[in-house]
C-alpha cells in the first residue's frame, strides 16, 4: 500500500489492517484486494487495488468488519 500517511494497526481479526486518518483498510488474503471501511468500521466501502488505489469491487452493505 502506498505510504500516504497510512499507519499500520497490526492484525485485527486475523487480517492486516491500516488506517489513514479517515478510512480503515483490511487485506483480504483470500482474494488479495484491500477492503475499505469508514472510520467507525461499520460501512464497507468496497475493494481496492493496494498498488494503484483503484476500486476493484463494489461496496457490500451487509458485510461485517473483519469477516
């Protein structure tokens, strides 16, 4: 993931997690993209390419944090 003020939060619920001051990102080791979440960890905002930052998957409204 490009370093743009992104801070590692270690592993949460078995997933590597980062925070950029506005959003949380979790690495999905099964499919490889980063899952993007709001800062309250309640709303899934989609899947994103870790290198380019481009969105690669739509948000899933009922997805739960860390699952």
